[in-house]
C-alpha cells in the first residue's frame, strides 16, 4: 500500500544519485496489430522509444450464426466444407470467428475438423461435441465453428517483433457475444462450446506462437469495477479462461482491464467500496495464473474524474463536460480516481494478483480535439500528467489505451507521442508524506535536482510557502519497495514544523533541468 510504504525509513535520506534518462511513466500500450512484420516492428520500436515495454492486442467474439454462414468458397471435393465436416452427425448450433490469425492445419484437433485454402482466404471448420470430452459427442450432437482468416497471422507477427525487441506481448482472447436483453452482460448460453473453443485457441497458439515475446493473454471481455451477482457471468468467463491458460499455457500470464464509472448521474454509480470488492472478485478467478488487473481510469471516456479534494468545487474541464455536462467535479463524480485506486490496492492485498492502471490516452471528443475521425478525441500531455498523479503509487505498472490512433493522430495539437518526447523532463508528482520532523518525501518521476515548493498550514493555523533544494534523490524508490519501478523520490527539508490535521499541503517540483510539474499536486494531512 503506497500510503504505508512511503514512510519506510530506510529510503528516507538515502544518498543522492544521478538522474536516469527521462522515461515517461507509461510502460505499456494497447495496439492494433498487423500481419506485416515490418509494420509491427516499426510500431513496437516507436513504442519502445518512449519507454514502452509491453503491448496488448484485442480479442474477437465467437458469434452465433446459422447454416447459411457456411462460406460458398469453402469446398472439399465439390461439397461445402461445413457439409463435409458434419456428414453423419447432427448440428446443434453454428458459430463464426475471425481474429486476424491464420488457423488452418495447426488448429485441427479432431478427425471431423477441416481446413481449406481458397486463394488468399483460409477456412477452418471445427466440429465441437456438445456433450462429453474428446472428439465424440455422447449424444451425436455438435456445435460448428467456422473460422475465416487470411494467410498471415497478427499474433504471430506481433509476438515475433516483441521477441526481437525484448518486449512483452499479451494476445487478445476469444470472447462470447453480449446478451440481447441485457446488452452489457455476456451470453453464456453456449458456455461449453465457448470453453472448448478457448481450449482450442490456446492449444493453437502454443503450436504456432511459442516464443519468449508472448507473455500472456488479454481477457477481451470487460466489466466495470462493480460488485454484485449481476456480474457473475463475466467473472465466469475469466474463471474459464484462466483455468485454460493454466492448463494449456502454463507459465504465461493473464491481463484483464475493468473500468471505473463514478458518474453520479448513474443511479447505481460505483463507489470505492464497490471497486474494492469487485477487484477482489476478479482476483479470485486467477486459478493459479499470474493475473494483472489493469483498471481503466475513466478520464478518456468521461466516466471517471481526476481531481484532488480541494478541487471538488472546481468546474469539470471541457472534455468531461462533453459527457456529464457542466458542473463541478464533486457534483458530477462520486469520488476522485485516487480514492478508487487506494480501495482497489486494498482489494488485491494478500493475493498474488497485481494491480495495474490503464490510463485512458484519449479525451471525450469535442469539436476542439479531433483525432482521425474518432468519436473519442485527442488529449494533452498536461491532462495525462494529471491522470498519472491521480493513479498515484498504487498500481505496479501503468499501461494506456491506446497507441493507435490516440498517441499518433495529429489534431488540434501535435501527436501525443511528440508531446511526450517534448515534455519528457516534466516532473509528475504522485504522492507525498509530511513527516513530523518537517521533512516532506515526494514521489513521482523526473524529480532529480532543482527545488521543491511546499505550501502548508501548521498545527497552530499558521500558513507557509517555502521553496527548498530537493535532496536525497532516489531513482530506485519504487523498485526497492516492490512498487512501480519507475517511481523516484526526493525530500524537501522544511525545518522543524508540522502539518495541521485536515489541512491541505500543496507541492510543486522544479527539477534540475529547470522544468516544473504542469499538474498541481495536493494532499490533506
């Protein structure tokens, strides 16, 4: 827990060290992969150049279909391939699937499975028993999955690039479709076939993609950090797929990314207490797999608010207003992002699950921030810095949705990746501790050298504004405490003083490069 480990004395007052090269705090990105090795290598190289070491691709849905979905171009000896594959058996349901990967021969597991290449298209037909195990159904009833793909695989190409660059890749998993009656819940009416198909997916990946760059798998099915039985079906998907990863891909990890939605306009808005329980529920689906829960902060969609307590009466920014309307942060959102991450860190405490943050890299779309025609818009680095400090020291890793297009589009401003490079030395303040001896420990990134400005009210009600040299710089603060390894620390020595109970302290850092934080920081004693 960041609030507790900040006070660890063995780091307080450590010997000053030289600052490392500036690296932006985000270390992973969601991407759209390509079947082109050159395109993937370039994209991952660009991501690595701004400090990224992890990339994630999306999964695809296995969709209910009909017999009419059998592709006309898929034939075996003049007979439609689905008809040929199901000769002599009864078909219960049909499904289609496409995920940008070439399935084909490596994915065939049973005698009835078929694959046909027609020009640049590869068709694969899986005949999956509805009862029993293995290849034969005890009631002679089968579900059919028709997979359509090209002759090159996205996941294989991305994993190859990640391996070359020493990066980590999470490949998107299959997902069930959503229900038609309650459209935010998954349809598990075909749970057994979904489970079997998940197993086939992982066995297939194990054959064609067993390289070091493939670190694990991303659960494509999303849910809010909400507690309650209504989300049991989504948790069941995580449970099914984590069990399958443990069985068919032992040693590989899993990643899930639920989202904060703290808007007060929603009758059932999610509180930090809900979020604490929800991440605990998700953690319990790990089934022995190394699982990371990367929670979306909601700022890019307007579902979450990054504000400090003293800012609750301030008006929301123009981008949040595009979603929740005009008003104050405190009136529009149940609690700040920071409160949620504190609660969720408590929620995973004692488990082997890691809490990550998925910092949304876009902003709600308006006429002022277009981004390649997307309904979400371009953000600014200053807004990102505010999001990062609200996430605080609670997650051990920060990733972002998403690289393309929100870090690469040019809209009102330069592409975000260029903003990041231009502002790579900007300090980001993530947390602080005001010690009883008047020392203030400040954590974040790009903090070395320079000065620290502290404004505070002491126990006697006296107010102060003091700027002192930054001392005791520790670039390994996070790593030494098992926190986010990109966290640094510095100390402001104010002399003998105190911080009044319930009073705010305001901190700014101007580092040795003469750059000041662009996101104001505060905390309450």
